[in-house]
C-alpha cells in the first residue's frame, strides 16, 4: 500500500486547509485510516481517525470541533478538513492506513499556520 498526501501549505491563523491522502496498491487490505502530526523532537500524535466504512471517527481533543476527517472508498482517499487553524497546528501531517498486519505511512506534508 502506498499513501500520497497533498494539500499542505502556509495559511494564516483562522484560515482553512484541506489535506488529501490517496492510497494505491493493495487497498483492499486497508481498514482504518487516519492523520497524525509530528513536530521536530516530539512524538507523532494522532489527529483524527476513521473506520473502514466511515461510520466512526475519533479526534484529538485539541482539534475537536475544528477538524473533520472523511473518506471516499471509491477513490481510496481520506481527507482532513482543517478549519479555524491555530499557530500550534503547525506540524508535518502524516497519512496513516492500517491493515490487519501492517501500519502504512505517507511521506508527510507540511502545514504552517502563521500567527
């Protein structure tokens, strides 16, 4: 499974960005998908996750009410809509996909929020 993220960039505080992650390869193996973020010198942390059917989502407390995760299984793509962005949301964001055995990662996309 290969994951390719897009949509990162520079935005002012209070603005919005939409991240996309397209999966290819043996996508039939994918169950849950999600987004993580990591700042230099810090641990990677879960931002949001969504189950295979999209019926259940989970968010970090710091992004609840501002970020929305969704997926389009027909396109093998997961999205992260980020609204009301804050300076502290600045990080590298990684797409994640889980199968029964492996945890796959994208290459990461930089999100920078200027204050």
